[in-house]
C-alpha cells in the first residue's frame, strides 16, 4: 500500500512537472524581449483567437500562420483573404455598425491603411521590434510596414522580343504605343483596386512624364483588372503582352514556375510598397493582435516572409533572395522609392482630389 501511495505521488509530481514544463515552453518570452512581455503572451493564450483581415494571398500567409502557431500554440488564427478595397470597406462598415470585426488589419493599400490609422481606428502600440525597422516604415506607434515589395513590369517572354523588353518607364511608355501592343497592355483598375490607385498616384509624384504615360495607355487601349492574379494569368496566356505596376513579389514567384512570365524592375525608379499592419482599437483579442504584430516584425517572422511567403522582408538583417537588402542591391539605393508609412500618402484620397485624379485617368487613358 505504501508502495502504491508513493508511486501515485511520484506520478502526480511527474505529471505536474511535465505540465509546468510544457506550459513554460508554450509561454516562452522571445529572446531579447522584456520579462513583462509574458503578460501579453498569457493574455493572448487566454483570448485563444486572432481575427485578421488581409489583402495578402492565403497561400503566402499560411507559412506565417503555421510558424506563429508553432511559437505560440493555442491561439487560433482566423485569416480573411480579400482584395485591398474589400478589406477597407468591410472593416469600416463593421466598426460603424458596432459588430465584430478584425483584431488586426493587414493590407497592401498603404493609403487606405493610413486613412484608417490617422482617422483613429488603430490602437497605439509600440512594438518591441520597432528599433529594427526603417524609420519610414512606422507611424506614431500605430501603423507598421511589414514588407518591401517592388512594383514591376511583367511581360510574356514568348511573345515580347528580348530587344523590346523595357528597362525604364520611358521605355515602357514608348513601347506600348506600337501597334503590336494595342489592346494587349494591362494594369490595375484603379477605381476598384486600392493598391493600384496608390501605385498610380505615386507614379504621378515620381514620373515627370506621367501625363505622357497616361496618353500612352490611352493609345494602347489599356485593359484593367482588379487583381494581380488575373493580370498574371492573362499575360501568361498571351491575351495580354505586358502588365504595369504589378506587385513584384507575386510576379517573381510566378516567374519561377511559369516560363512565359518575365519580370522587370525599372532602372530609373522602382516604387516599393510595404503591407501595412495595425491593431484595431476595438480588437476583441488585443493581446493576440500585439503578439501577431511583433511576430510579423521579428527576425523569425521576417525570415518566413522572405524565404517562404516570398513577400520581401523589410528588415535589413534578414538574409535571402526576397529581402530589402537584395532588392536595393539589384536596383541601386537611389532608384528604390519606398512609399512611406505616413499620412502624406493620403494626398489623393480626399474626395475632390480622388475624383479629379480618376477623371484625368479616364480621359487620358481612355477608361471612360
């Protein structure tokens, strides 16, 4: 009887020790983080859920969710994949209605994200990882850039001769006015795509020949699409020969497996977007959202972004093919033009300026 009692006590002690060890392992504070970060981890585990609205393809997001779950088990990530305009409209309408909405919002439409943040929808939270990020990629401890993705020119390698491939915006403008490219040029529908509108307005700032570019689109009778995937499909099939301002991260991944796809990062200047992430001020799971934001900006998360999600890491200390350091090396520091995470990107979002810009686009590019 004494033996059974001793064994039972030993088993109970062992079970408790294993449970304690397991709990400690699951709740481990990342190296270099302050000890009180444990409160965020414990709070996130208690919440047990995280709702993210994102304009990033689910395929690219899954490696991040899988690794996040490996580091912080017990938190279910509900990821809602939408286009950038849908993310904005759904989030703002749900908040207005007072219903459930996202804990974290992650989108490539930097201007729409900055509108939400500057209008008071974002929670103020200083990430532990903030010192490791470029100064231009953060705003007021509310909005954080997570990637470093180029705007690319994409073309059909079977149907566009190597000698025709444009290396600059001026080359592209000249090329698409050739008869061969009439009805064969594609870009975003800037009325429906938030990232498309942002890219085009940034072009207006960077390209001194922007109006000539719009007229060239008109001469080519440009075909517009609301998604990157559709543009890539039509270029690959030959229905379109060349695409403009395509999100380069997606295009470069496609080019690795599709021999029809060629990608150019313009040598005069290449716009770079950063998918902006913020925590909703009305988040039901604020600790899980903080954990997610810090993970996305961490060296570990950024390594996944670069090497598995292929979205180009924003951190300069991450190695791999799809990193900011690699991109700057390819194009040249002076020719890389990151769009800042700052309210200055809202210049064209005011109703009057937006309508004027769209009117100019429709009249010049012929998209009436």
